[in-house]
C-alpha cells in the first residue's frame, strides 16, 4: 500500500481526505473548515513537537488533529 500511495504522489491532505471520506460514507458529517485551519498535519521545521497522533474533540465547537503525517500505510 505504501508503494501505491507514493506512486500516486499522495500528499498529507489526500491522506486526511481518505479518512474523512470513509467516515462520511458511514453517515458522519464532513470535517468543518476549522479542522483544516487548527490541525497540525506536518512536523514544523522551526520547532520540535511530539509526533504521536492525537485528536482533540469538543463536539460543540472544535475538532482537530495533531499528527506528523508520513505517506505510508503503517498505522503507528
């Protein structure tokens, strides 16, 4: 799977969209615009961050992801 993702030049946004599309297909709403604005998808070049995936959810107003996405089929 990793080779296929790289062959297709899949980027971080497409990886997130794959996940979003899966949940939308189950009947969930698409991710809000604030998700795309407030989340951390790539490791910043100017500082160190913990790259362990984390999701913060406040069902009333906020959903965000903190993860240094790598193009791989590996899940952890």
